[in-house]
């Protein structure tokens, strides 16, 4: 949530900061800004409401330059979308600050700082950082010490970068609860909230840990832990292959990412799925011993990742014979829950930094779970670092705010986890062989499914004028219906609800009329006949049906029903296969409606605030 880029160099850093912001824009796009120190000790700032392009245009019209700079793209939390609330924030034209996260006690800090004579020009929590650092600086006369003293006063989450006009040869950064990475250059150094922002300038990164404060000059990096003691943090060479800054000829990142799914799932399976199964060490060192004692799984996640957990529950109980609960992280973290004996806590996250999921994991670790596992797409992220075991999805960087390939690779990981747990819980040989066969066939099946694009494009035309829609599924397709509804609402702004179709007659049937499209996911499984009855209930009430069905399910198109035949597949992978047409449908509806597909209104990709 929000993006940060910083640089300290001997050259003009404006192009580096702007390119970094463009790469981080998916994290927030309400406003953008930059503050620069030039070689003569001048501090200048430009901020604009809207996207990074607005800022870039402003800088082109009125260029400013600097050798040290900080920049930010904002997803508004405290204070509306105004230029005054855009980062960087200043204290007396001397201290400049960019910040991700939320300073929860900002109101009391603000009252205190106002009493001390600091004037506020924004409604943000971030401005308290600038003034608090300034206050501390007046007392100790050293920027590093000032930041170390200031952060002790903050409750909440921050990843922050601070400049002092009177101390132009260093920047200070601090991290607690919001990620920050330092990029190492030659005679220049960089900072960002996500390494991807810095790929054009470096591949060498130092990841800060919770509570770290660091002093960065052009030629040195000194890191101090939360106790103020000097610490070494490892420098890692990033081997992320994807330079996701590129749309590879697709009109949107989302479409590119939908089409990448066969490849990234192949990558996720590669070297992990053998002819006769998987080895448990794909979940980390010592995984087999830890998983051997597991009898219950508690899954926590948010958004699309939560839907993958919902799907996994069906697999874990059906095939692996372990009981499973799934809960939204923001609920889990604020209630007292029962911990079953021999429970595994599983977090799922594309980013590995979602604030609620991380907080839920930390809580769970205090509650006596036997082990923790994360299914995550970002190596080195907080969830990966703080879990006992990790399964890395190899989706590559996902830029479209609406998650696609991260979701299907998570599901792929869950099928492998099902086998790993099933091995210790009397999973049948038939089920074991079925999942292996299904996973081997998955990439090709997805390629085949993507061929449905033209039919789905035509279907999308019929949706563009609709205001509401209903998605129906049963069994392990119910969470897929939920994910389909989420995709449609996220990017086309059409109200969409999902129901387990057996629930129709308990309320939603009242909504059915000829202005309510009903989307059904109907693989040919043991629930097909039940689903068909639910479809007839809708038809009898004048609803218009859009059915994604296995050919052998024998649905026929007519004036009240459009049928799209999805390639027949093994039942274990049907939730993954049926996800793709729903992604494509949302995508093409959004394109027809002309919405901002990759950066839908009010959303952000990485939600690092509560
Ligand atoms: C945001 C994103 C969603 C994502 C959710 C959870 O809402 O827009 O696409 O599913 O966060 O994020 P995570 O990184 O934990 O999977």
C-alpha cells in the first residue's frame, strides 16, 4: 500500500525516482510526489493528485533536479486525496518524509507537536513523522539519533525515508510493519518499498528487518536494530527473472498475467511434481517431520488469497483426511479462536506483506500451533521470513491489482500440500494418483481453456450495461464463483454476489429478473444434477444464465441460456481451470466499460495497512 522510492547519488535522480514510482504505481495511485536535494543544499518538492504520469508531466513542465531524493505514490488512508495530503511531507522546509503504513497514535502526537509550535499543513498521520523527527533533531542535533528517538514514539506501522536539508549527504530509513529494501549501487544507493522499483538500477538488495533504522550515504549503509545496536543485514542478488515493468505486447498487465498462467503453473510444478508424487521438502527444510504430526489445518488470508484457502478446504478434507478451517485474517486476528491439537497454521498471500495476514500469523504463533506454513509469491517477504515453512509460488511479479496468476499458482501449491498431508493421513492411492495425473495435465488444460477467449469476448458485450450479477457454484466451485464475483466487481464496478447454488431459494432467488445475469460454473462432477436443478429454478423465474460447463454436462444454449463449453478436465484441477474463463469475462467486461483495468478505483495491490 503506497510506494516509496529513494536515491542518493552523484547524478540527477529524478528519472530513477519516476521510473521507480511507475513500477510501484500498482500499490496506490491517488497522488504522487517527489522531494529533492540538489548539490547546493536546496530542498524542492513537486506533488500532484492522480497518477505518476501527472507528476511526470509536471516535472517536465517545471523541471527540478537533485542528487538525493525521495518519492511516493499514495493510497489515501488519513486525509482525502488532495495535493496537501500528498507525500513527501515537510517540517519547516527542512525535513522531508515519505511513509507507508499508519501511525496509529498520530492524533495525540499531533496535539503534542502543535503545542510545541509545529504547524500542520495536511490531514495525514505522516506529517507527524516529519515534525517529530524535527523536534528530536533540535534536541540531539544528529539526524540518525533523531529518527531513532522519534520512532520510539510511534505506534502502528511505518516504512519511512527521511531527508534533512542541512545534512544532505545521508538519508535515514526506518521500518516497522511496512517493507523497505535498500538497493546497492556503485557510488550510489537506493531505497524502495519493493525491489522491483529498483531493477533498472540494481539487482543487489539488503532487506531491512522489523525495527531497523539505517543510515544510507552514497558509499555506505549502516543498519541498527530496534535496540539501536549496529547489525549486519545480508546482501542478496535478486534472481527474479521477470522484469514485470513490461506488458509484453498485451494491452493490460492483467491480460498478460491471465495468459501467463500455463507457464507460471508449469514453473511452479517444475522440479516439485514427480511421476510418483512430491517430496515434502518443497515446503522447506524439515517439512516432512513437521507435516507428519498435522491433523488439522487453519488457513488465514485476505481477498483473492482467501478464496484459494476456501477452495483448499475442500481438497484437504476430501483427499488428505485432515480437518480444515478457513478464516479472513482481519477476523481471525481480533477474536479468540480454538486451537485444535496438532494444527498447522497456513497463511496465503501474493505479496507476503498483507498487514492483517501478518498480524494473524503473529497471533497464531503465540497460540500454540504445531507449525506455520505460508504459500506466498514473494521470496524474503515478511510472511516467508516469519513462517516455519514456505511454499513459493513461482507466478513472477503480478502487477494488475486484480489477482489472477497468483491465485491459480496458490491453488497449485495447495494441491501439492494436499498430497504432502495426505501421505500421513491415509490418503487413498487412487486419490493420490488422481491428483498427480491432474497436475501433470494442468498447464496444457489451461492453454486449451484460454482458447475460449473469442466466445467470452462476445459474451462480455451483454454484460456491459448490467448493474448487478449473481455467480453460482457448488462444492469446490463455490469459492471459484466467489472469486469470479470478486474479479467482476473489482475491475468493472458491476455489483456481483456469489452463492453456493443450494442457497438460492433461501433469499437470492428474490433478486432474479431479466436484468440480473446469473453466471454458473458447472464442471461435470457429482454435484452436477443438483446444480442443474438450481439452474432450472433460476430459469423458471426469467433469469438469464451464462453457464461455463463441461461439454459432457449437456447444457444447451437457448434464448435464456448461453453455454460456454470448458475443456473437460480431471476433477481435482477443475477449480483452477474454471477460474480462467471467469477472469477473461471480467477482463473483457471491464475493457468494454472502459475502466482502469490494472488500477481500478479505490484499490491497491499490496495492503500493508489494517
Ligand atoms: C488486495 C489485492 C488482492 C489480494 C489481497 C490480499 O486486496 O488487491 O488482489 O488478493 O490484497 O493480498 P495478498 O498479497 O495477501 O494475497
